[in-house]
């Protein structure tokens, strides 16, 4: 076949050479996946990523997802969307704001023969979906957001029905200091405890990436999940959490988006 392959010119059955060629056209890839034996990013700096991470917690989710719906926020090249559809989920929707990633994800699903919908949408606009999902993946997105807690609040308010698989880059100590429910204004020592929840702000770049804005420590990650209304069920991998959506104790506490008037 001469010339670049287009979304409208894909074959019904992909050959390894066609897969390799189209994957190169769609690169670079952050998700290094095997599509019918062909790696999408054979020189990936993290190697077999994200599969190497996924194997650490794949058993934390049911292997039979028939009757379930899945939302993959920040789906990137579609790795997790494909894994969930392979487990038989009735509906899988992957969203991302990057059209290049969406093109990769659609290509991967087509090669694997999986019926998955991919849509361009920001996590800040998930209310537009108008539905809740049994499982929400929120992997590798949190620390790229300018407003990460808002994003968690919106996931809770609009799209999470039950389980959430969450992952974030973490830096700092893994120790978790005990935190009181309240402190007097004059008490400040706890803020200097390395195990106190803290979020490191990255003004410029980290790992040569200008979209890395935050690096929470472990205590901060877990505190923010609880604050947003997610019960942590377990931590099957160092930076990954399986959570369950729970009701907030304070109905007035949540995402200030869209802005809501305050009652006197």
C-alpha cells in the first residue's frame, strides 16, 4: 500500500507489517502495547509500560465484567480500555483531550477487534456525559491537572457509581503521620512533619514534561481521595488505589463547579 494509511483506509484484517507502519505514523506512543504481536513503542523508556504496572493490580478487579460499564479518563493510547473490554464489559468509554492519543486508542481497538467508544472530553467536563459508570479508571492524569482536587470532586459528583481505580505520581516520604480533626491557629508543628499530607507544586518542569504540575506524597494522595468521597479499599501497587465511591457526610461539600450561589 502506497502513502500513509488513513482512518478510512484501514484493512479488515491487519497484518504485522501494516500494524507496524500505522503505529509508527501515529507515534510517539506513551502506551507501549502489543497489537497482534507488534509493539507500539519498542524503545519505550519505561519498557513494558503500562502492562508491567497493570500486572501488579490486575487481579484487584473482577475478571468477568459482563453487565458492567467502564469509563477510562485520560485513556491515552487505550491500554486500560482494551483490558476492560477483553473482560467482557458491556460498555467501555475512553475519554482524552488529546486527539493524537484518541487516534492511537481507536487504532488499537480496531486492530484487536474490540468495540470501544473513544471521545474527546476533558475530565473537567465529565458532567456532559450524563451517566454513571460501574468502574472508573483515573490513571496517570491527576498530577497533570492544574486543578486536581476539582477533578476528583467532579468524578465523584457525575460519573462514579461504584469503583474507581486511581493512580498518581508520588514524591516525598511514604510515611503517613497521624492528623487530628482540628488544630488551633497557633499550632504549626504538624505542617513540618514529612508525613503530613502535602502536595509539591512544580512551577516549571519535572522529567522534562511541562504538564507535570503536582507531586503529592502518599499521605496527601490518600487524604484527597477521602476528601473527595472515595473510600480506599486497598493499595495493590505503590501508587495505585482501588476505591469505592461513598456518600459525603456534608451535602454542601463538593465541587464548586459550576459555581453555586451561597445561601445566607
